[in-house]
């Protein structure tokens, strides 16, 4: 029989996605479903990305965004019941207001990633649509999953980026944060690093269609995000059953 684990173990790291254990069932449904969907997406769209990236990249980015939105909707669904109930304490944010806040942060993240892509060498006046696709993809993989699990009030967002729930929480010596924030923040960092590593294929003289901007970066971001979700699985399962 699997024993319960203490804080700081791989299993606790995984349980951060749900915040609580669910009657013996594996409390990793959301992350497992998203990871599987991303893996299937990469496999199915690889021929398109390899041979016709001008068609494959927009379809890939759009489908990936839908996957992230579905995952976000699953987490936001309990809050949707507030639309039909009177709030007693007023402590929770209204769903519509929260959705607008998420949309605003998502658009701002797109702008930030677009500027970063240009600063790192993306064409300034050419291939703007391609650069926009990369910024949408990075915003969907990084900002969207993190923000939907937290409030979108100015105070909460300030804490997300600069306080205990910030990206510094996954670094050695960083501030403590809940496991869910650490897991999603780590996945976001892996996605950005994956896009950066994927850019190494752009200047190679192989003359392959998939080397066109921004195909390697888009695929690298998805692979990095997927690895951040999948790599802890064996350790989590072993720790749970030992």
C-alpha cells in the first residue's frame, strides 16, 4: 500500500496541481492530460511543421492554445458557480472580472514576448505574423496556466511576479511558494528555455523547411514545457508507492 508523503517530496510536488488528494485516485489528472495532449500534438503536427511550416505553425499554435484554455477552464469551473450564487464574504474575485484580468495579462505577456523576440534577433519589420505566433505560443504556455490558478487583482499579480509566488520561487534560496505555483512556474521557465534552445537551429545551413522562423522556437517551447511536466513522473510514482 502506498504511504503518504511529506512536504517537499516529488509526490507533494505533483499534488500542488490540485491542492489536495482525491480519494486514492491519482491527483494528477490535469497535468497528465495536458502532457499527453501536448505529446500527441507534437507527434501529429510534426509532418506539417517539417514540410509546410507556413501552414503547420499557425495550426500548431492555435491547437496548443486551445489545449491550455481547456485546462484553464477545468480549473476555473468551480469558480463559475459563483455566477449563480450570492457571495457571502466577498473574498473571492468575480469570475467575469477574473476572466478579464486573465485576458489582460495574457495580452501583456504577448507584447513582452514579442519585444523579447525582437531584441534576441527576430525581424523587426518583416515576418511580424510569425513573431506574433511565437509570442502567443509562449504566453499560452507560460502566463496563462500560472495566472488562472491565482487572483488577477493588482496585489496578487504583484506577488506573482515579485513576491513569494514569483519566478524566483523555483531558484535556490528563493522565497517559499505553494507547490502549484512552483510547478507551473518551473514549466513556464522550461518553455522559455526550450524556445531559446530551439533558436540554435535557425542559422544552420541545412536548408530544411522546418528551420524557418519561428518553427524551431515554437517546437522547442512545447518540448521544454512537456519535459517540465513529464520528468518528475517516475520519481513521484516511486515516492508514492515506497
